[in-house]
């Protein structure tokens, strides 16, 4: 809920809604191939290794795009940078309909991954500009819930499009959504201090935190700070698990429980409905704790600890024969991931000046995508040679507890960055 004083305006929540819909579209476009994996394997003759290589192409490009986009957003601003990213990823998503070979899919997935890397650096920077610190985790949780909605909508529309009009239509229709968003973005978005529709009282509320020190700093200098490594390590360990859910859970349900393309919808909808609760709930929990007097350090880590513990039972999903019990376990873990991530993203704006937030998130996203490269190849080889998902679920089960321990060791107090003027 809106925790600001009454009567100051709520325009910032419209901006948050735009970030939510962009993230929704971002996840629709990237998840289409995961939903269509069983169909494309049969029709185009892919092996598990072929599919893992296609996913790897996306991850390599996403790592590059995430890091570069973070720097671009800090230099050219969110309005132009975000618009460019959405334009190019929408074009790349539609281009999937024109290819047939493993190489062709790898090329268009590379293009998609590179452009999609701009979403989270832009969205997190927008939140840091449009929200005071006490609302940022909640706002981040809201826009991050778009990833869950995107993952929820995709299994509802993509199987129907593929069965009714062919698999190519799924890429064309979903890819076109980004161009619709671009029109609204161009009309609505401006920086807060330039926005004609933002009231003076709301602008003052948005800027109520102490001003950031003026700073220009290189990537190399950012890597000297433990605050940067807190985000980088956190995203490196958590990101690959989400990629595993996104790109392999439909196949897990198909192979482990015998679901066909049209039957995948209900369990995937349940999983991603649960993740919406986790994303918003995880951000809300730390914001609520702060509003009750807890320190930012305590609030963020308590919320992340609750989420980490909720992931632990997911290893049982690979051994339980009952579809809906496995679905609930996966949904709980995916939900906890999103709550963990909402707070993890917010750590960047907690500890860093707004001017470098996107750069730090970009470095973290690059690390997450590099971790995703490892999980892609590992999943491909494990499934090709053993046919078992159990080792992959065990890794997911342990990842977040280990992650939080490392985050606390690196930044025990989540102290703000203090820059040397010569850097």
C-alpha cells in the first residue's frame, strides 16, 4: 500500500505501473521458447544439448547487454535508454518466427538477450529516481512482479496460438506487445524534476532523502567497493535458479508428469500466481519493518532470510509423484526467489548514489547471466545423460541460504558507499 502522507499525489505509482508492464512483456518474450520446447524438439529435431546451447546464446548476450545497458542508462537517461531496449528486444522476439535451425535460433536468442539486458537496470534506476528510500523495495517488488505475470500469461496464450496458428504466431504476437508499450512510454515518461504532471509536493516527497553526492566513477573503481560485490555475488547465485525455473520447468512438467502443450497452463499459472505474492510480499515485508523502526540492514536481511528458507523444500519436487504437490513446492520456491530478488535489487539503491545504481545493477545482472550460462550447460548435460532433474533441484534448494550468508559476510551493515573524489 501507499505509505506516503495523504494529499501529495501518486503519479510515481503510474511510473511504477509502466515498469511493471515492461517487465511483463520482457518475460513473455523470453519465456515463449521454454513453453514451446517440447513442440520445437519434436518438430525441429533438437536434442537437450541443442536446447541448452540456444539458451546459452541468450545468457551470453544477456550478460553483455545487462552490463552495457547499466552504463548506458546512467549516461543517456532512462527515457531514451529504456525505449531503445524495448524496441530492439521486441524486434528480436518477432524474428524468431523467421528461423528454423539451431544456429538461427541461437542468433535471434542472442539478439533478444542483449536487448533484454536493459530492462532491470532501467527499471531499478527509475525506482531510485521516482521513490524515496523507504518505498523502493515495495515499488521494486511491484515492477518485479511483472516477471511473474509475464511468466503466468505466457502459458495461457502461447500454447493456444501455437496449436491454432502455428508456433511462429506465438513469437510474432508476443513480440508486438513491446511496440504498444513504447507508445505509452514516450507519452508518459519524463524525469521527476522535468515532469509537467508531477505536483511540487510529490516531487518534494520523492526527493526527501538526503541528496546524493556528485559522483562519476568507472566500472573498475566500482569493483573496489564491497557494496558492489554484495549485489554482484547475490545476483550471481540467485539469477541462475530463476533461469532454471523459466526455461526448464515446462519441460520438467512434460517429462515428469506427462503434460502436453495445452495441459501445461494450469500448473504454470499456479506457480507464477504464487510468485506474484512473493515478489510484492518480499518487498512489502522489508518496507513494513523499516516503517516500524527497523534498520534498513535488519529489514532487508530478515526479508531475504524468510525467502531463503522457503526455497529449501524444493528439492522434494523432483521425487514426488503427485503433480500438484510438486507444483506447490516449485511455486513456493519461485515465489521466494522473487521476494529475495526484490530486496536484492533494492540493496543497490540502499548503498549507492542514484548516479551509479544502474551500473551496479548492470554488473550484478551480468554476473547473474554468467551464472545462467553454467546452469544452461549443466542442465543440458545432466538431462542428456541422466534424464533426472533431482541434481538441479538440489542446487536450487541450497542456493539462497548460501547466498544470504555470503551477502552478510560481504556487507554486514549495508553501509553507504563513500567515494574518493579522485576515482
